C-alpha cells in the first residue's frame, strides 16, 4: 500500500527549484574550495557524529543531567503523539494562547502546528520561508529553504491576502512586511518553540543555528521556551561544535558560519535581565532508537544541511512536495520509510538514480545510495511487488543466466520490436509499456550485442594482422 501523494502546490515552478538548488550548490562549492581543510573537517564531523550515535545512551544520560543542573525541565516523547501532548500540556499549564516558532524540521515531523491549532492555540512560524509556507498551507519543500518553490509574486499575493495591504514584489518590501508582522507576534507570544541543531552532552547546551535572528527572539522573548529535539542530535563535547558548525554552514548555504549561532544554557537566572522564566527540552524518539545498531544507524548522523537535495537529479526535477513527506530528497527517501514504514513510504526508495551524488556531497559522508539499495532489498524480501512483475523479473533473470537463452531472448526482442520502431526509438508499445511510450521513446534493443560486435571486431583485426604481416614479409624479400 502506498500513500496518496498530495497535489503539487499551486504555482509550483520547476525553474524556481532548479534555480535555488543550483545557487545553493554553487555557493557550497565555492565555500568548500576556499576551505583548505574541507576534507579533513568532513572526516572529523563524521567521526564526531558516529561516536555520538555509538554511545547515544551515555551521552543522553549526561546531557539530561547537565540540562537539569542548569534548570531545564527535560521530557521524553516516544512518538509524535506524545511530543504533541507534552507541548500542549506545558502550554495549558501556563494558560498560554499564543506561540511563536522558529524553523525546525522535527516540529514539522510531528505536525506540531496542527496539534497546537487543534488545542486552540495560535501558532506562528517566524522564519521567513516557514512563514510563507504556513500562510500558503503547505509543507516546506526544502530542508534549508522551505519556500524555494515560490516566486516573489506568489509571496506578494500571500502577504496581501493576509494583511489586506497592497505590496510590491521587491524583496526588501516583502521582507520588511514580514518583519513588521512578526515583530508584533513576538511581543504578544506566551511561548517560544524551537528545534535544536545539536545538544552538547558535556555542558547541557542547546545549539541553534539560524540566519534571521528569529530563533534568538523565539528562545528569549516569551516567558517559556520549549525545544523539541531529535534524540540523535547529541554531540559529546563543546569542542566538537567547531568542525560541525564549520561544515554545516558551508554545506547548507555556502557561508563560513551561519549569521546566528545560539548557545542556550537554560532559563533566565536570578541575576539576568532577560530570557525565558522556564525552559523545557523534549527529546523525540519517533523511530530513531529502532535504527541504532542496524545497518541504517549512520543515517541518524544527518545534520540537516540539505546539500544532498541540491545535488540530487531527482529532487532537482520534482521539488520536495513530490516526496509526500516532510523530509524530501535523498535523506527523505531514506528516513521516511525507516521512520514511518515501507508500506507507506517504500516507493521513495525508488526515487533515485543511485548516482551517489548525495553521498559525495554529504558533509558527514552518509552512504545514502547504499541505504536506498538496502531499502529496495527489504521491499524485495517482503515480496510486496505484484505477482506478474515478480514472474516477469524472475523469468528475465533465468533467461539471462545462461548464454544461449540470453542470446535467444535478444533475438526474440529484436524481432518483436520491429513493428514499433520509429526514428529515435520505440513508440506505442503494447500493454503496460504503453504508458511509458505515450509520452517518451523507449530505447530499442541494439542490432548487435556487445559480444557480437567484439567477435566481429576481433575477426577484423585478425584479418588486418594477417594482411599486414604478409606485406611485411613481402617487403623483406
Ligand atoms: S544526509 Fe548529509 S547531505 Fe543530506 S541533509 Fe543530511 S547531512 Fe546534509
């Protein structure tokens, strides 16, 4: 069974996605070219993340003890429902009505906005891209740039509909409007919700990386701050942040460092003038612990830089919404079936050409193409493919396992394809293949196999040698 894919959002433009991903890709390339120790940094970042995962229970215990020592209230959520319940209970305990949120994929993962709205709370996204997709009623289409699929004119229309004001599509006008609208929301908010890029076990520090400063306002202006963090986001030591932050910013946006790197060390202390009175960290499992110790463990090392999306030829054509999951691109194609099951998301394992561009670009070297193959293997083992398809591929495998049946099947295919040959390829094929050839050509079976061409070439060379040798002999006479 596969999920029904949502329709592509109105105004989706492939050009906008390709332009944005090319920009990200080019900026990353330039930043890493200028970074002398890029490869060494990448190895170090991978080592740190894998070490954290190997000893996750120890580092989690250490982080919890240090967070509590700093006055942070720590919660655990086994799944999305428990995470939502926990955050709603905290909000109700404070009589909260309004919530501001900074950008966080893990809150998207648990559909926190919907849960909070169902509980009667007003929640406003404060990252510009997230604010745009919230107004449009869409999911983010990219981990780093949630609204890259939107044109400025579409954003203008969304802002005008929301505010009732006339605007123009210049970037500074649109950004200025959002800044003004959001500033009011910050001042009215009872609670600020954030995610967390990392949690340092050694010190109990929550690390947030943003470019707009909204994360800082969310975590320090309202009287309560709640951080929802994937339980895999731990790093052992404060010193580990150096290599991770350096490679994260360069891989994501081509910056040496993000504009704001925010180290949150607990709620306001008695001698401090500002900051939240109360701080909560909710560690989310939601399928993560089930991956520890498995062949897929390393996917938890992901630092959500989005670089694999920019490199992926499939993502660049389809954009993020086609994946039908909050996580898109190669990492989404691996994470979604692992977190939420092959029944619903198994088809994403096929949304890849297995070119391995995602692995090459990944700052922590996750072998995404191998994991996609691993998921495909699982699908085959579960025998979820339809019986006719299984019979077809079984027969094909048997036919091509022996020389004479391989040659006979090619001769047959050549004969059968003759009525469908057109300039450029095969068209109007019968049966299920017709769906393919209705819009494209299908490559024909070659007139001669490689072996046949090789034999012919060898025979030709032998003839030439014999002819050439004879002339030499004659010349020597
Ligand atoms: S898998 Fe690698 S490249 Fe993709 S988002 Fe995660 S860290 Fe970045």
